[in-house]
């Protein structure tokens, strides 16, 4: 018996009961699969850190299903943050706000701010609704590894350490949410993700993007090496791809590169669509990782819209 269950109403109820009673459950969102626990229960949240082998200085995102719940987790919502939420929620945008006392310190790693997201995936929304509490959930993978975009991916990483994995097939965005903070006066993007910065700027004007990892206190999760396969990965500009030496796998947007000598090629989007590329990114990384390659060469995406977020993941996957 596996712990993968189809995401029907009965099983969503079952997962909600587990979360209500202090346990954890893995569930689909539109970005990646999450590993959820009651966001008001510090002990339940501790189980997430344990299962993921996640360092305690890496705070969790709290998932809500209504604006009413937002007021239970965030002490203040500045007008610009509200404007962004109105535009992009439910969806792949996480907003960092001052936290209320109801959110235990372990969720935020001791920060006085909380990252909040209202997911659009109907299964995730029902789960939060049935559990009747906000759900703290990181991506459902072991710390530092590639994020899961299917129930099987979750199982591969976490096995039987979670009682239930709700299965709803592949995620339709495929990379994590964009994170924007409103805690330092001006809005700052802390993680590139499923909502393009260009679209955020249409709503609130120019925003600062600070995805460096030199300010751990501000966003502890932005470690340089992250989202990484086991196989060594190097990133190259399109025109500077070296010839394959050894057993090399190629990860590229469209396979019009010189393919001579590559053991295997993973193309992210034949039509060079960056949204489709994001959907396929982590699955392609997993596939390459399973092939005993000496190395993976990844070709940089065009540096715009979701291409920026993909390039960020590739760079982190290539970090030592
Ligand atoms: O798309 C997503 O956001 C997925 C799905 C499951 O919702 N979740 C996800 O969570 O990617 P996770 O744990 O893999 O990434 C959470 C990151 C942390 O590593 C940290 O960088 C940032 O969110 N974060 C959380 N709380 C924060 C806070 N109070 N201030 C700044 N950054 C925070
Ligand atoms: Mg993660």
C-alpha cells in the first residue's frame, strides 16, 4: 500500500482531519506540491522540519483560503500589498507581512514577519477550508533538493514519512511562487517565481528585486545551493555551450543547440514558451538526474518573465 491517494473529497477530508489533529499531509498546489501542517500549531510545524530535514532558520509559507484568514495571520496589510493580493490571489504570489501572535515562532524562524499565500489550486483550497486553519507548507521535498511537481515526486523524496499524499497529477505552474516583502518600506521581490516581476510592476510600479543570499536574516531560505539534483550541473549561455565531454545531459529550452555527443537531451518547450518551460523544469531535472550522467549542461533561458525564475533555479542548482 502506498500513501498516495487520489484527491477526491473523501481523501481531502481525511487529510484535513490529519492536519486538524496535529499531523502533516502532502497536497498539490498550482506551483509545486506542499507538505502541510496547522499554521497555528508549533508542534505540528516542527514535524515538517523533521520530515524535510530542513534547517530551523528557513521559515515556512502560510497558506490561506480567504481574506478573513489573512487577518488572522497578518497584523497589518499595507495598501500596496492589498492591491497585489487583489490582483494575483488566488495564485502564485507570496506576500511577506508583519505577523500576528497566533503564528508560532517556529513557522517564521523567529522573524516577526510571515509569508502568506492564497493558492488557486482547488484541492489546496478545499484542504484549507476543511481543516479550518491556515496551513503552513514548504515544498514537499527534502531540503535543498528539486521541488516535487507530482505525487510520485513527493513519494520518491519523502516515502512513507507522510501519512497521506493527495494526488492531482502534475502542477500547472511547476515552479514556486514569487515572494514579495512589504516589511522594509518599499516592496522587494525576494524570490522569483510563478508570477512574473513584469506583471507585478504593472500593478505597483517598479519594484526592487533582491534575490542575493547575503542577507540571511531577511529571507533565510534563499540559500545559494538549492533546488539541486545530485548530478553536477553547469549553466551556459546559449552561444557558449562547450562540446560534450563524458556522459553529458543537456537541459535546454528548445533543442536547436549543437546536439553532437550529448547522451540525452531534455527540451523544456519546443515552442520556446517560458510558461511551459517552467512547468517542465523540475521533471526534466529529475529525469536527467536518474540517468547516471557525469554532468548536466543547462542552457540559460531568455532573461525575462518566467525565464528569470528558471535561470535563478538553474544557478542555485549549479552552486557548489
Ligand atoms: O509555491 C510555493 O511557494 C510553494 C507551495 C507549496 O506553496 N512553497 C514553497 O515553500 O516554495 P518553501 O518552503 O520551499 O519556500 C519558502 C521560502 C523560504 O525558503 C523563505 O525564503 C521564504 O519562503 N520565506 C518564508 N517566510 C519568510 C519571511 N517571513 N520572510 C522572508 N522570507 C520568507
Ligand atoms: Mg522549497
